[in-house]
């Protein structure tokens, strides 16, 4: 993440998919919960995700724009979300989440 004054490390939660025949069994939720728990254990502060707000809000993700963040890629505002793994990790932070160039072709 690039702010006017600094670069701040953040993690991106990769796309999550569960085979349709195995959906609605809690597999995806468990993957997200364990992944976020591991991120906290490793002392990461911020996670970014692009996905269904109805799904990711249950884990504490909020629209990234609420934190003053924008993306280097073009996403609808409601699907671009952030989660503070440490309290106030995004307090007084505004800037752009920079995705690697290879994401441009996805």
C-alpha cells in the first residue's frame, strides 16, 4: 500500500472457491478463519480482499474506501474491502493498494 509518505505492507486474500458440491458446509469460512488467524500469529496488520461483501463482512472486512483506500486496479467500491488485524492499523492512513503488474491481465 502506498501512501503519500510511506509504503505500508498489506496482505491480499486470494480468491476463494469451494467446489459447488461442497459449498454450504463451512469449508470456505473455515479456510478464511484459519488463514486470518495465521496472519495474526505472524503479526500482519492489514488484509485486503476483493469479493462479495455479504460473505466477507462476516469476518470483519469493511469497504476499503471507508478507510481512505483505493485500488490500483478498477473494482466496484463495494467489493474492495480491508480488514485491520491489529487495532487501528489503518487509522489516519490514506493511499492506494498497489497490485503487481500481472494482476492487470486477470
